[in-house]
């Protein structure tokens, strides 16, 4: 759960404050639908992940290998699982 919280913090930084306060990022929050991420946001998340976890994490490459439905359904928990897998 600690890794998820770190990843959620990076996602939260990219999303920015909503109504003056940081948004709650749940494991089931989808990047595209719930958080309204686009390719620029994905690049910003990658920069944060690289700063924290190093160059073993390449989220844009991971996302580019997914199918359309997988991209649309990509959740905050999926990102955390991807990071966890890359750190092993």
C-alpha cells in the first residue's frame, strides 16, 4: 500500500488541486476518465516516476503496448502495479 500512496502522490501532483484541495486518488480511478489525463499529463507522471524510481520505469512505453480498451481502463492501481513489477 505504501507504493500505491507514492504513485498516487505523483498522480495528485499532476492533476493539481480540485476546488482548492488535492483530489482523492483511489485505486480504481481511471487515468483517462476519472482523472482526465492526456499525453502531456502522462509525460508529467513519467517525469515524477523517473525522479522517484529511476529509469527502470517507462510508463509511456508501457501504455503504448496496451490495447485501446486497456488504455481507457488504466487505473491508478494499474500504474502502481506496473511500477512494482518494474522495481523487481
